[in-house]
């Protein structure tokens, strides 16, 4: 049956030409069910012969790619996250790719479902900020490989492409700076355990404590969720210790804001009553009084490099995996009490 010139070929036209059902065409186009090789070949031949371009997925069956990248990420609201997404979208667009975003809710089961959904759109590759725990790569969850790059939360594995900020040495440097000012009760308000960035900051803190010769006290580590209220509660917990800290590292923008809010409520003056430094550098860091000493997190560079590595992996699926850690930068201001 000839297709209407005004509407173009449809899946019904493809089905009639290939001698199969519309359901079968749908399964081939959307990848929702295995189809016999001969049947799949007949559908693809019909797609090519009719010039069917009803959607990007159908075009990909002929061209071999959608020129679309998937990004599976948890919900976050700080400016570093926005900077990362802008860099990814801009870098992808510069190289002729569109981007589809999916919210993983930071839950493994949801993450797998969102990745499956992205794969059904026949994305050419995936940028994944994994949920807490060792990342389950799409190639492990499916027989079909999918080029994947981990974002920000890096794995100890050596067989996966990944790009993130260097956290261990950066946090160690902040800790050593506080120790150089004479502090011996240095605390850390860290994000949730199992999140790679939080675990790396905790390791960096312990490394800095050891390098500075400061006594180790596990009570000085307060673990919390990455939000303002949890950061405030963690700081309050530390202040109630028999020997409260004289200096504090806070991880993540929202955790830092919670610490500063709790300090204001309690009349504790950062830079005077307690030294405070941030493991990230919020946009308002130099607007508060005193200005906050921090480590930057160059997320735009993370996004750009992640796209470049993913496109290189798409072009060369069998190349060696690479891990890139973008260095953080020490921003020395006044909240450390210098």
C-alpha cells in the first residue's frame, strides 16, 4: 500500500511491505522484544525502501546510530550540578549530538529502569552518575554492550571509562591546612557512606590527619545526607561532644550551607570560634562573612571531558579504558581563621 504523500510512510506501511504485524514492527523499532533475524532484516529493508523517518529510532535502524547520548543522574539542585549538565549538553551539541536526561532518584533499581528506558531510545552512549555502591554497568545488565562513562562518582575498577574531580588529595590538603594553623580537633561533616565522592573525602581527611600528625578520633566524623538540614544536624552533633572540634571540613554545597546556618543559630562565629572550610566552592562562598575557604570542583571540565571520552569510546569500542581526575583548586579566604 502506498503511503500518503502528506503523511509519509507509517509503521502500518512498513508492516504490510515486510509481511509482518504492526506489533512486530514496533518490537523491531523500539527493541522491546527479540525478533527472528530474518523478520528483523525484512522490517529493516522495508524501513530503508520506504524512507520511513517517523522517529529518530527508525532512522537509527538504517543509519546505525541516533546521534543521541543518554545521561542518567540523581536529582541535585546545586550550581555545580547545573554547570555539569550545561557543559555536557553544550559539548554534545558541538559534536552533533542531542542529549536525553533521566532521573535515577539515586536508587539502584530506579537507575536500572531509567537506563533501560534510555536504551529503548537507542542512545549511542551513556553518561552515568551511579547510585551509592559499586556501579552496575549497563553491559552487566544486558547482553548488548553500551558505551558508558561514569560521572563524578568514580569506581575503583580499571575496566571502565570515568571522569570526576580529584577528592582525596584535595581534602587532605584542606585538613593539613587546618592542622598547620594549630588545630588538633579537626572534624569532618561527610555525605552518605557508599557515595564515591563522600568516601574519597573521608579517605582524604584521614590521610591529612595522618600527614599532620594529628590524633585520630572517629567521633570527629559526622555522616549525613547531602542536604542542608542534615548538615546542620551533623554540625550540632559535633558541637555536643565533650571536646568539640575547633576546626571543621564540610562536604558539598548544601551540607556547607547547613553548617553555616547552624553556626548562626548557635552564635558560633566561623573563622573565630571555629575554623570552617568547604570541600566544594559554592557560588556564594565569597559573599558570606567571613568568606569561605574552599576547594573548587571544576564540573564544567568534568562534563566536557566526559563527552569527549564517551564519543571516543563509541568510535573505538575496544580501546583501553581511561580514568580522568580533574584537579581541584584551593581557594584561600577567611573562614579558616587565617
